[in-house]
C-alpha cells in the first residue's frame, strides 16, 4: 500500500535543494477539495494502486476522485466525484481498481498535520513531510480540521478522463533538443514507450526506441521542471514527476505540458505513452481550458 498526505506542493524552495512533492494528479487533488468545500491546496490523501481501510473517529464529509476504485462505507457503495458522509465508527474501504493509478481522498476542513518548509506534502525520497516523510501505515491517526470550510456547490462528473492502458501526452520541445541527432525527435514522436516497473513518484523510466545524442550525454546540472523528459546515455527517457530531484545532469529533450501532467500521474507500470508535439500557445490554451472546467462547475 502506498498512501501519502499531499497538499499542492512545496513550491519556491527548489533553489535550496528542497523538492516540491505534491500530488501526481493535481487536477483530481483540486477537484476532491472543491467537492468538500476546501481550499484547493488543502492536504488530502493520495492513494496509489491499492487502497487503504480508513475508520472515522467522528462524523466527516469526504470525496474521492481520480482512479476508479470501488469505494464503500462498510458494505454500502459510495459514488466517486461526489461528496459523501461518513458517520463515526464507519469504515471507508477501497476495493477493486479500474482505470487510473491514483485516487485523491479529501475530507471537509482538511487533514491537520505538521508543515515542513511551508507545505504538508510528503516527499518519500527526501523524507520530508508528515510522519517523517513516509507513507501511511496501519495505526496512523489523521487529525481533521474543526473549522467549517467555505460552502461550494461544485458540479459532479468533472473527473479527469483516465488512461485506458496508456495515454498520449502532449509535449513542447525541451531546452536541450539540439543535443540530440536528427532521428531522436522523430523516434520520440513516432513511437510508443512503456512505463517500466522501476518507476515511482520521482519519475517514470520508459522503455522504447533509444534517443541518440549528438555528443556527450551529460550537462552541467540545471533545474528539473515536472514533466521533463531527461535522456541519459542509454537513450531511454525518464519522465520526471512530483518527487523529482531539484536539479539534474542529463539533457532534456521535451517537457510534458501542464494540462497533461494529471493524466501522466494516472499511469502505472506496464502502461504505454505516446508523445505528441504542440506549440507553447497550444499548451497555454489547453491549461486555460482545464482550469476553466473546475471554475465553471463551481
């Protein structure tokens, strides 16, 4: 089981070597919080591949978004992408997982856990965040806020369109594209890559046609934005995700656009990825459209 506490991320500290962390699927995180009336950045649970059993110590209002798990309260099924009530002593159970890899569970008023460097996000790689920067385990208690959250009547059924065995991700050309030979971009845009089992929240190691460098495969370390496609000497790209390091020494051939990062966050080992080039104008337009979807549902 891999369930962690995440808020929207530890932004603004990369210059100090502190990773961002935050949700792999930021859209579903914002959506779950909106459904229960929280601020979009409130701390919630990110549930990966296998879900937990959670018992309410008092009456709470919850919402589950993202991956399509079968979710029940004791033996009663509850809907996804809608707020629901959990009475004291009742248990939320996550059963069979359908599409997607990660769910967000938000609770009204948010989880109240200690902040590290201005964020409640868990960075497992760097051991920063709640519970010493580790995943949750049996017996952990999660305090819930007491103050009522703002009322917000968000429309249901605004959930992310989830991958079905794989996804096409849009990318813009990376800052080091000229370090690759002429066949590399053609291979990247014309091939299918598989997410390998050695992937995690830090990044996805991909398997597919090698992307050949013109010369050395190393650069002076520089910043590593989320969605960067780093390419080491092997030619097999690495898609950097939420727990990525703050800097890296491999050239970046492309970057997944922000609007498609939630979809990338829903991929699991064994899923495929195809990359589609778009312009920066198209990338901005796609993000505006995605953000307006939640705003229009409010």
